[in-house]
C-alpha cells in the first residue's frame, strides 16, 4: 500500500513537473545524493555548487554530499539500491559486483566516447565490464609502490638490499603479502605468471586465465617465503598502523601520512626487483558510478554531475586539494602532477603492472588464505614439489570461481 | 523415556487442538443472528450486548489484519510460489524499469500468511466468546461489565496485560525475521541472485546438501571445523573466566588484604572503555610490530617477531587469554557478591574440623557457587558461542587457511564466519543454512543444560 | 595476631594483586597516553612507543571543535542509550515479573522458546530487520528511533536475571496483600518493585552500556546517512577505512570520552550491579 501510494505520489509529481516544464517556467526538482570519501566531502560540495551555478537547468535539485568510505559505498549499494546514493565513488575492483546487482547504470554511447577520449587507457578499461562502459574514472592512482626512509634505505632498487638495510637499522619492511591485491606483485609481469578473469557484460565471470601452477609460480612463492622469514619483515600496508617503518609498499592515499612520518627523509620509488626480476602488481583506478534511474531527467542530471566531477579541471582541483592522481590525460600532463614524488614513483611502477580487471570476491579470501599460510610458516621447509601442489590447488580453486 | 514424553506432548497438543476445534464447531452451530453477523463484522454481537471494550478490541484487530492482507499482502501472496517471474531491465532511453522483487514478495508474503493465520484465530476467539456470553445470558447469569473487563486487565489477567507488548515486540522483530531467514535457506538468494537486479526462487533442500558435502569445495569440513573450535572456545572462555574470576574475588576478599575497594575498581575500570577501542589496542600490542614484540626484540630476546596472530594455535590461545582480560572483572564482581553471602559459620566449623583451604573451597565454596550461578553459567556459555566482538575486533577470524572454504579463518567462530558470509560475500542462502545449524546445536545444548540446572528444577524453592 | 604463614600468604597475595592490576591497567593507561599525543607534532597513527613525546589536547580539541560531527554522534548515542535503557528496563521487568509471579497456560512454552530464540545469530536477520524498518521509515534519517525500537522490542527475551531475582521474593507477601484487597497490578507497583531496586538498576545499567558498542547494526541502519551515526560507527570508520589516515590518537580520545559516562555510572551503581545479579543468593 505504502509503495503504491509512493509510486502514485511519484507519478503525480512527474506529471506536475512535466506540466510545469511544458509551461516553461519550472525546473526538475528532487534530491540527488552523492557518496564520496570523507576527505573530499567539502571539496565535492564546493564543486557541485559551482556546477549548479554554471548550469541553471539543474539548479532545482537539492544535492546532498555524504561521507561514505569507498569500500562501504559499494557494499551499501549492493544491499539496497533504492536507498543508496545516486552518484558514488568506488574502487574499480567493485565494478562487476555493482553491475551484477544493477546498482550502476551504463553511461550511454555519448559519455562512453567522452570517457574514452579524455582518460588514460587503463582507466577506460577499468570503467568497462564486457564492452559496456559503466563509470566515470576520477583517478589513476589506485596502485602501489614503495615509500621509504632515505636515512635507512641506501638503495631502494632491490628487495634484498632493502631488507638487509632494515635488518641492520632495526627497522621493518612492510608489505601486505596476505592480500590478493599486493601478493600478485611477486607473480605478475616479468615474474612470468598471470591470473585474470573474463566477464560478460552482466558482470558474471566466464573464465579464469591463470598459470600460477608453474615453475615461475614456484619461484615467486619461494621469494615470498624468503621475505617472510626475514626478522625485518612485517605484514601490513597502512602507514598509520605501522610502528617501525623503514620501507613500506603502499599507495598514494597514504602519502600525507608518509610525509608526516618520514619528515625530511621522505622518499618514494617504484617497487624493487627480487632475484633480479622487477616486482609487478596491479594498477588500479577510482571511479564514479551513477545509480540506475527510473526518471529520464534525473538520469541526465546525475550523469551530467558525474561527468563534471570527473572532468579535467575538477580532477586537477582535486589533486591540489587532496593529492589524488588524475586519470584525465590533460590533468596528468600538468606540471604539478608530473612532478609529484609519489605519483611519479607510481608512474614508473605502472610500466610493470597490469591494469586491474575484475575478480570474484572469493579470490580475495583465497589469496588471504595463501598469504596467511605463508605467514604461519606452513611452507617454511616445503620442497619445490610441495609448493607446486599448493599452487595447483590455488589455481584449481581460482578456476572454480568462474562458471 | 524421553520418547514417551515427546509422545505425550504431541498427544496433549493434539487433544488441545481438537477440543478447541470442537468448541468452535459447537459455537457456530448455536450462533444467534447477531453472532452470525459478527462472523463478518467482528465484535458486532458484543456491541449489541454493550460489551464495548471487547467489541472495539475485536473490530480493531479485524480492520488492522484486513488492511495488512488486502492493503499490500495479497498481491505478493499470489507470487509466493515462484517468488516472482518478471525481470526488469534498461529501457532504450537509459532509464530502468523494475520487475518483481523476490525479497519483498517473500517478506510481504510471510506477513500476509501470518496475518491470515491471526485473522482465523481472532475469528475463532470472536465466535467462541459470543457463544459463551449467550450461554451465560440464557442461564440467567450476568455478563462481565466493561468496567470489570477493564479491571481484570490489572488483576486477573494482569500477566497477559504486561506480556502483550513484549510478546508482540519479539514476534515482529525476532520471530518474523527468523521465519524469513529460515525460508531463505530453501532459496538460491546469493550475490548472483540479488533483487532488484535478479530474481531468486525456491530450490528445496539443495543448500542443506552442501553442508554435508565433505569434498574439496564442499562446506562440510569447514563447517564442522569451525563448529568444533566454537564449542571449545566457548567452553574455555566460560569456565576459565568463571574460575579465575572467582579466584581473583577470593584473593581480594582474603582476610588481611587492605584497599579491597581499590583493587576492585582497578579491574572494573576496564569494563567502561568500549571494546572497540580497548580490544583494538590490545590486538595491536601483540602484532608483529606491536609493543611486546618490539620490546622483546630490543632486549635481544628474539630476532624474529613471535607470530601471535599469524600462527593459528598461538592466535587461539591468545584470544582465550585476552578474553580473560575482558571477562574476569565481571565475574569478579559477581563472585564477590556471592562470596559475601556464604554463611561464615560454615567455614568456621570446617576449620575446626581441620579442613585445608582447598578442601573448604571444594566442599563449601564451589557447590554453593555452582548452585547459584548455574543459570549465569548457561547464559554466558551461550553468550560465548555467539561472542562476536572479541574475535572480530582482535583479528577478524584470521589467519585464514587454504583448507577452509567460504572465507572462514582458523579462529572464526560460527557467528564471525556468518558475518563474512552475509556482509562480505552476500551469500545469504549459505548463511541461512549455517544459521539454522548453529541454532540447532546451541538450542539442543542449552535446553539439555537448562533442564539439568538445580535452580530450574527447583524453581519455587525460594518462594 | 597474624601467624607467620598468614603473613607470607598475604605478601604473596599482594604481589599477585599488583601484577593483576598492572596487566589490567596497562591497556587503559596506554590508551589514555595515546589520546594525549599530539597528532600535529607526531604521527597520528599507531606508534612503537608508549609515552608521547609531545603531550597535548589536540585530539580532544578535534573532537569538540566542530571539525567533525563527533558531538552530534555522541548525543545520538546518549539518546539511544538512555531510551533503550528505559525501554528495556520496563519491558524486561514486566516479562520477568509475569513469568515469576503468575502461572498461566503457555508459560513454560514462552520461557523455553525465548531462551532458544536468543540463540539465533543476529547477522542473519539483519537484512530482514533493515527492510522491516525501512517500511516503517526508520532507516537513514530515522535510524535513531529505529535503533531504539529494535533495541527495546526484543528485550523481553532477556528476562533471565530479573526473573531469578523476583523468584526470591516470597509469595507469601503477595498473598497477604491480596487478602487486604490489593489488585495484582497494585502488588507489583506498590510492593514488589520497590523491593527490587537492585535488579531494576542492574537491568538499566546493562542496557545502557550496549548501544555504545553497536557499530555493525547501527551502521547498517544509518546506511550512509552520517547525521544518524553513533559513536561506535565513527570509531570503526576512523581505524578501518583508508579515508582516515592518522586518526588513531583521535580514536583513543573518543574512546576515553565514551568511557566517562559508563565509568561514572559504574562507580555509583556497582553495589546494585552485584546485588542485582546475585539477588537469588542474597535472600537464599
């Protein structure tokens, strides 16, 4: 009954609003809710206000900006699309989940072309599931690299050297090897392994491409085990939670905390090599999504706002404000961005990473399980054959997640 | 013996049911015209007899239930068999049209079924009461007046009066959600079948089969391993806290110890800090780069950090120990209250007989405590089976293990695992099955223990 | 006169007590020290040392200077805790009283069902409760009344301790009063409840403490509407999401602030807490 009443009221409102727009003196009204990370709430509010000023046709909407963490945003959207935000920021690995739950709308041909033309290739790929573009990229900085204390680490180019320096100084080297996000750094790229999933345009996983169960995989696994055995190694990736950092593998979101911690000794570099081979990893992106709408005007308004918030000038302004690395090609080319220490370290690392596609949620817990087994010392004395078997099991389980 | 009792219960229930059915039948047979009208308009006959209080109550009940059934229940009830058939989709202009929503069909459908059931019960009450009243009138007795009905609410029927709101509250906010989740166990509601994007439907016992599947990807071995650790954890957490808490209380109560209040206050301050803060801090103390490992390292006692959280066995023991930190203050308070109440002359005479301190504890203190705190022990055992905070805040069930499926970790309790399964993996169907199994295990244990408690057997002992 | 053996025993007991106090106070003192660390002059995250290098009130100033909505969240939690405490006390005392003093058909059934219902893991029903509350408009902006409603509604199931207490009050009191013509309601309100102050305070105190730690269900119901958050949600966000770097000292400070009302209540009501839960023994 309540829902009926609601839809009645909605359609009445619709009729009223279309009547007024026919009369030519009214604008579409309503509430548009935006969810972004806490540190950009004020920034987003200012930008949106500027947008409404510049585009009076959308000034009838009341726009509300709420701080909702990017991981939480996707979880909330999947739980209850109706109550979720109309526009929300999220890390790209959540995309297939959002698409499968119809919590994100395809942005249409015109905007797809605009996204493809404005952003770097990785970001464009990240906004797609199958062949359909679902989101507006806002950053290209969701990857990881090395922060280090230049008074502790003399040469950040090899993992062996970093670990030795840390051991000598009584400091620790941090890397979250029990995370499905950091762990592949040892496997991907020149290390000779891959693990990717194919999806169709509805967000379902159709195939898994993996060759972890190989000699190259065993070498990678042994490298991780060797790292875990070092007294200087600590599993972790958050500078705020680390207490004894000599060097840490982390992302741009921690650059402020890193500068605070290291002070004058703050330095950043691409990931080191291990056994002469460059560590790889994921290059990731942050996206803005628009919730599917039942009303055409509203959909257009939401898309226009999302497009604006992902445009070159806003991306650049966002970099100035909070240091997020832009995905927009024009913004990337600006002097400020190209001279940023953390971003240029990330840029160097990017040459060795693979763009992060979509992974089923089970993959992340499986990777954590593998990492936890290493941390627990289960494989400390394992033979090559045993390690190969571990990777074979891992790969088989990964395959089973694709239908 | 138990079999017989169950049989007797079933028989008793059957008799109760048939007796009431007969009553209703009898009432229908002997109904007056006014009573017949009130089969449609509840309370009609009551109004004619000037029993306004009952009449209003019956009519209000009918109107409310009919509103639920026809207001929104009906359209969903008709789709309960399939849980929806029409899929939504995107229109050419980019907007979306929604089809059926399986979730709402199931939820409103359940509400409608319950409303229909309640309406039938109300209908029976209505006509039986009519019959009783008419019978009284024909026998020349007087009917209770409105004011009598009203007074009875605070006297004869006082228990029912004060239980109405609690029973309703529990029904709406506990029973209905549980019925809903039990239904979910028989559907395929998971991340691939999430309304409004997709429909879910009935799949019978499919999900239950998985829990007894002990193959590589089967849930079976994971479920029983997590269950095993849950039971062990609850046992340790309950009894270690109990005995050590008691020991601390005895220690503080010892003759000759000064500043008793100070010692107690020190322990109690820890209760006040929210667990989300204190447990996170304690968890970090034991991390690879936490204060304890750093201290040991700086003293040169260790080279590699002690794997408190990464080694499954270390983590399990550590969690039980940290839980002592959480639980002992509570137990100490309770035990203090109890110890002060044990008659002192019992100890005095025991001492004269030459009993040692340990003997006195075993023969006097312990049996007394066990008798009085039996129910408390039961509730705290159940509480520990479902103790979410300690595990989740300390290490979130980690370390995970390659030999466990569905995101379970080595220190996960069933409830923390359920959290992962529902909130992280959105695998509601599996969660519902696990939930039902947890429910069966815990309720069987507690009902058995409940029956054995001296304080329950002897409920009226004190009165 | 104290015997030599007793003296040694006491000395040992003191040593054990000092060790225990150290263990119990250590995390507490650690948290207090962290909360006074300046997040402007030192890293605001976790650090490897106990004593801050720069003592300051920065974290506390942050909480109340309007930079965050903390005062609002604190008030939200306070309102929830007070209402839940009042509601739970009324409901669970009513239930316990009815189950203890009256014998009516279905009583055993109710008692056992409720005991068992309490064992159904809460997370399962969370999504269903969310949508039930949503129908009533009690999510997001209405999350606070929603949380109060859910907190109070099911409290009848925790009748256990109060029933045990009422069981120890002799029935002969009731019978005497009934002979004098008192109704059952009058007996409850004028005679038994005044005798039951400890268990009433115990129930209220326990219920009051609950909402300060509820971060999962509360954030589910608030669903991204930050004005409806409680303190625990904010605390969880500050340490578990990447958006907040270096919030650890503020997290500790907020924890200390939350501890204040609970500590004060506990200090004054400790006696009732003990008597409430051990009531059976007191009279037995």
